[in-house]
């Protein structure tokens, strides 16, 4: 028994004519006759009485048609739901955001989904990358947007590249370092508190290569937090030096160190490898790609 056979059945029940139903279904009359006959054989009872040139439902046929219409309705609803989810008009997405992406994406992503895809339920989780990774593996999250360099390679995870954003040392306007004369060295920054989120081993390596062993985050960072926004506020209202993605604090003044920092965060979308992509995730991916830029 197939949905096609059930559609043939309900059409014939409505028209009472094999000729008319075949025209409406865009098939030949013999093909329609074979379809209905096969259904009758499978069910073990006749569905129609042939009265002259009309076909009238048997009592059993009326019961079958009633149930067939319900099945077809449910099938059409499932198909419509799939189309709506793919178009971002329905469904549920659970997204984990690392500290950098969270600072840049939280508000604009929620706003974009509210205005463009109001039928989709978007749930955002924030926190330590390892906790987000664990939630993804337990299927409590559908995808993560994180600094890919902070993620250990794993066969069960797929990382799709989204964007690269440069990092910088930043301070408030009027900070003593903004009036520095001559080459600004890293040692000058160490006169002040240095604030940062947990940094990847790659960034730590770059800092040590550029500025020496004392520039390792374990030694130089005195204010550490999982979230960037609180650190930005600290830098705005104190002499703290913020090390973060430049785009996370456009109102702060970027310090021109010698040598230049020249470090970039590599943001990626992480999903479970070999798993079907949740409906609507491609829409969130496009929004994220449009929002992540220097």
C-alpha cells in the first residue's frame, strides 16, 4: 500500500469515474484501474461497486477512504513541515556560542531570526568550549560557533570555516598608553592589568614568539573571564588592557605594538560528523557568515 494508491482511491471516490480521475491525476485509465485493483487485492475486499459507468464505494470502501484521507492529510502536513523547516519558517535550533562569537553574534543573530524567521525557535547556549563540545556530543546542541583553534581535532566532529577576525590589544580613550612616545613594547603593557578570555594554544604560541616568555597568557593575563562583554566594560572604565577580537570593542583604542601582534581568531561552525544537518541550520550559517567580520 502506497500514498500514491491512496490518492488514486480518494480521487476515484470523489469523481466516481475512472476516466475523470485518470485525467485529474494525469495518468492513463488502465494505470488507475491497476492501482485500485492492487489495493483491493492487498486489503482482501472490494472497495468499489461498478454500477453502470459509475464506481460507487462499498461499505468497506467508505471506511478505507475515510482513513486514507487522514493518512494523506498527515503525510501532506509532514511534507509541509519539512519545507517550512528548510526555509527557516519552523523548527527548533540549539546553538552553542563561544566567547568571541557570542560577543559579536548574540544580539544581531537573535534580532535577525526574530525579524526574518519568526517561526523558528532559536536557543542559544554560552559557556566554556569544552562544556559546549560535550553538549553537542550528547545532542543537547545542534551546532557550535567557536574559535576553531580552541577545539582539539576529533573524528566525530566536523568543523566548517566561517571567518577569520584579527585580535588586538585595546584600551579606553585617554589611557596612558595612548600617549606613549616611541615604539610601544609589550613590557609597557605589563604595567597595567591585562584582560582576556581563555586563549588557545595557537594564540599563546604567537604571543610568546612575538614578545617573549612573559607574554604567555598564563603569566601576563591578570583578568580572565569566559565572556568578552564584561572584560570590555572593565577596559572602558579602568586602565586595564584588553586582548580580544578587534570587532568586539570598536569603541576602544587599538594599540600599535612593536612588533605587531598579527594574530587572528579562526571561527568555525562545529557539527557532529556523519549526521544529517538540522533543518534551517544553513540559514543560521549564512546569517553568521554575514555578521562575522572585522
